[in-house]
C-alpha cells in the first residue's frame, strides 16, 4: 500500500500554543476528514475502551483507533494512549492545551485481536527535537483515497484553512518516506545527507521539496520573484498568499494530473530556492514510495537565473 503524507511545518512560541494547534490539526482533522470513522469506532461496543494495552484490542477485522499525548517528564518523554471514544478525545483535548510535546490519533483495521493491521488514517503533531520552537504536523492515508475528487477537495480545504492560521515555512502533499520524516528531495540527495530537524529549522531559507501541493515561506516566495512571477511561470494551477504568511502552490487541480511534465514545470519554478545537489536515481529506486523529482541539481537553475 502506497501512503500519502500531508505535512505542515511552522513555529510556535510555547508548548501551550503547540498544544492548541495540535488539537486543531489532530482532533479537528479527524472530525473533518474521518468523521464517520471516528463516530463508528467511538460507538463500537466490541472494542474495549480505556488505556491502550498489549492485550485484547477487539475482534479481528474491526476498525480500531487510539489517541495519545506525549509529555516531557523528569525521566524524559512519556506517551500515554487511550482507545478512541468521546471521553478519550475530551481527555486529549484537555491535556494538550496544558502544554505537550506530541499528539497522535490513528485508525487501523485489527489484523488479529491483539495486533493493529492496515492503517486507515493517522494524524500526528510533534515538537521537533533539536529545533527550538519548531513543530511539524501531518496526516497519512492510502494514496487510493485520492482517486476520489471530493476527498482531494476536502484534504486541500482542511490544509488550506490550517495553513492560513500558522504562517507555515513548508507544507506538502507527497509520499511517506519511512521512519525519518524527510521529503523526497531530502531522502535521495546527498552527501551530505539531510538531518530533518536541521532542514525544518532552515525551511525559511531553503525549500525542503516540491510536489502536487507545495507550501513555501514568504521569504522563499520573495526570492522567487513574488506571487506574480510564480503565477506567470505557468507551473501552478493555483498560487495563493495565505492569510498569516506563506504561499500555497498547487500544481494541478486534480491529483491524477500531476505527471512528469508538471513535475518538471514545478521544479523549474522553485529550483532557485531548493537545496543543491543531484538526486540519486539509485536511492530513488530503492524507496518503497514513488519519487517524483527532476534528477538534476537545482544549482543549474540558480546559476542561470
């Protein structure tokens, strides 16, 4: 199963502010994009509620969900999770606004009565370790969901509304490249290889990547010539300034139309602010997810600009 990852990176002034944003993304996203699933799992009496344990989770094959909070304690980070129900969601919302390090809410089909299996959708928010004040939110779901145009619109609308409020430095709808939250460009370009916390902290100076949807910081949009130049490039179906800062760059109106010619057009439009280095085709071929890149060094465009 190929997984799509929808991500936004931004800065906050405190753990309490992050907690509020985490609730907006994680709980708000579940309600907006998986509301029926959330209601079914919450009401399913065959699934034991309360703390997540290593024992019986529910009958094999049923939908199952959890919500978790990560806090910093004297002994280090500690995560507490509860099975999804109305009371667990209310608990997570209450705890988050006190100040947290992370928050997750996910849904799976149970492979067995004790093991979660196929992922249906997962929402995450985290303060980025070793990058003071920076945070990252994302949700992941099967790419097949984007075959439905109504789902495309819903995902875009949710992300646009969130981005309007947080002055993002970077955002994307792309693929999931495994345990380390790197973009396609970061995953296959090096050496030097990308440290993701450093990439996020520098994301107002260097664009982390590009895909069907790319959100870039105002600073980078200005380096590219501004809104009018980006629109005139012809690379994007939509170029929109976001209300609190940042620019929304949607390559095509429909996801299925983002094919190689559009990838090349987007790359050429944003290359002057991308990291330098030629992406490795060998590394790209070893990735489980597709890698939609132009395999040229962005410095070529920077030098010729």
